C-alpha cells in the first residue's frame, strides 16, 4: 500500500550562492496536521521561479522514500530530512518506473493526476550540497514527478494513496524522462507519448520538436532541449575568403563583399544569419573576433557584410584603414537563428541604424522570391547621410506587390526631403504602428541598438503583437537566462581581472571578449563567461537541460561531467565543458 509519509511546504527565500543572491523555494519543511491542496499550490507553499516551477501542471512535487534510501547509499549520507529534495509529498511506494503519466490518485479528500517527471535545476544541487545532483537525478531514472490537482481537498501524513484511474497509453515517469533526456528518441515512442492527454504542455512541445526534427543521425543533437539560439549548428572553423569589393553605404557604414579565392561555392546562408570574422590587427596581439550579419541577397558566390565604423571601434577602424580589395579574411560559416520564417503571415522588418543589415537580407530574399506576403519595412536613422541602403530598399520594395516602407529621421538635415528621403521626423513608436497598420498577426523581426530594442518590444506588446511573434537579434551578446538570480547588476562584457597570458584562449565572439583558461579558477567555460559578464543561458549547470547550448565557432572541448545527450555537432554545452586549445564560442 502506498502512503503519504510527509507533507512539506516552504515559501521562497533569498540565499547566497557563489557571490550571488538566489530566490528559491527549494527548502520545504513538514506540516503538522492536515494541509489543503489547491489548484496551484499547497497552503503555505510557494516557488521562487514560476517560469521553471509551480503552476497548474506542477502544483505538487512528489518524491519517494525508496529513492531517499538509494541516495543515502550512493552519496554516503545520513542527514536527510523530509523535504530534502524539495518535494511537497514524501511518499512510500509509487516508484518512477511504475507510475504512469495520466494516473489518478486519491489522497485524503483531494484527487491528483500525474503530469510529468521533475525537471531538475541547479537549486536542488544547492539544497543537497551536491552540484552534480541535477544530472544524477535525471540519469538515475529517479527524478520524481508532479501532480496536477483535479479536485481540491485536504491531505495529511499517514493518508493512504489510492489509484483511481489511469491513462489509456501506459508510459511510466521513468520512460518519459529517458525519452527526452537520453540519446534515444524512437519515433514510435514519441508518438505514444504525445497520445497521453495528461502530459504537460512543456514536455509535449519538447516531444513534438523531436518528432519534427525528422532525424536520428549521429551528431544531430536534441531538438527537444536545444534553445532556439542553437537551432542551426554548423561545423566549427574558418575559411579564407578574398575581399572582392568595398562599398561606402553611408557616412559611417562600409560594405565588404567576399568570395572563395578559387571560385568554389560558399556555404548557403539563411536570411538573417551572420558570420564571424577572425581579424589579426597589426602589433602581434591576439586575434579579434567580430560577428556581422550578412546584408546581401542569398548567394553561394559572395557574402556581403556591412560594418558601422564606430569612433573608437577597434575592428571597424582596422577594416576601414587597413583592408583592401584582394586581401584575405578568415570567415566562419553562416550561423544564427534570427531567420526569416516560412509561411504566409505578414512580415514586419523593424530596425534602426546598422540593425538594418539582417532584416535587409530578409527583404532581399522576399523580393527575390516575388513574395505575395504583406511586407512592412520600418526603419529609423539620424538623417540621409546616416541612412544606409536607402536606394537598395526602395528598389527591392518595387518587387513586392504588398510591400510598404516607412522611414523616420530623428534629426533630418536641411536638405533631407520629407516624402522622398523619409516619411516622418522623430522615432518609431506605437502611434506609427497604428498609422502604418501593422497586422497583429505578423511576424516581426527586430534589430537595432539596445534602447531601441527595449522601446520597440514594449511598444509592440502594448500594440497587441504576441510575444512569440517578435523575433529579436542582439549584436553584442545574447539574451541571458539565469533562473532565480536576483539583484545582479548588468555589466558590459570584459576580460576577468586576473587574466593571465598563459593557457588556452577562450574567445566569446558575439561579446567581443577573450580570456585565457585557468583550470585552477574555473570548472567550465560557463564559469569563465560569468567572470567576464558575458550574457549566458543556463539552468542545470550539469549537462542535462541544454539551455546553455551555444555555437562552437572554432576549436574543441572536453566534457566533465559528460552530457546525458550530446549537443549537435558544431554546438557546445558551456556549463560542463573545458577548452582543448584555443576555442571561439558564439556568445
């Protein structure tokens, strides 16, 4: 007979961890007497990170006393107390390899449904004082599981757990857990899992992504876990390309066109992708890595990039003052996931300044395909002198039957003509969206300076464009994900204060920062990135969740611990990897 041994609750608290503050509800304590189970929570319980924990599908976390005993033996521990694993219900019986998703259980006067295995994160490692715990829980097949509350009621220690229903498709918690996190994702089992109505939406979308990836090829990675930013991996390395043309696009923008020196075809790019240049300035210093969007039409003959020359920009100044037609540059394959989506939805290309480059490539592709989609080009520049690609955009718009352009100048010059060079003085705003008539169902592609991006995201949200329809490209770094970390100051990426001149050089291409690897100071490339304040994404920190999966531009890494499922070839899990020689990471 299965029994409820302890009901455990706890409200979120702030704790100190690695010099940071973590807001977490992982600490749970047993309740005396009976406790009400509500739709979203037990009375007195809470979660610190509602993005990863809690909610209707994860109202109650369940862990078994049998697994307690397993971990006591494995970790040689005798200090466990009920709630040790952050669970709400400590139970006897109902192991993960017998309980199925969709099973219904009566406990006290409440009715529960099993929705998904636990998704482990770094906070269980903090609670257990064992950083490996997220990987250990998942790889062992003992993750525990979540209940959804079908009928609210009261529960208490000692209550019998009675099975009162089950799903037609029988797949255990352990089977579902392994199907996502192990390297094996058989199509028939994915289809079976998706037939379980009780399976939570998050797990359902992961299995749908695996099913849609349509590949079991070695090195293809895990489409159910990989973040969007890592969705289009390419082989690491650089190839020499010769500069075929240099064109001045505006007062401060220079375009470079490059081709294979032997006339060989280049790797195809997707509209919106970028390449990484490895520059070797004079003076014998370390190479500079810079990411530049491809601004030209889709081509296997030439890559075109367009560079804004900043007053104190090292790379831009080097390109302007030293580069000549015929010179050779080291260039990566095109990469990135800010790409034009197929379909018939309207397209809004929204940019400021040099942010026009990736959306210009999208406009090129739409014009070349003679697209019948509604296409809106919205751009803001300072004035005509600082308005690159103006004539090119006007020409491309003529090829679109449903295309419209709207340009704002923030400080038009005396000779700039409204209605000819630009449409309005000022900045793009929600009122402009109203005037132009942006369709709320459109896919919006947004790129520009940081402040512009923040303003536009807010304006689009207020206008009613769903968040998932807004696609964003960030030139210098990426959007970070540091679940539970609160009060952390945002700093510009920088080399660490104790950087030495020995050890492999780890370069973060998008952030423009490089630092030498010091094995005595860092356990992973992630820790080095954090020391440099490079924007990063992570959750488990042990090679399970793949949130940290990033492009490996060049070089090779070793893993410790080994990931449960390897990333795609050309990608790297920075949370558990160390460099083998110099590496360049797409962060």
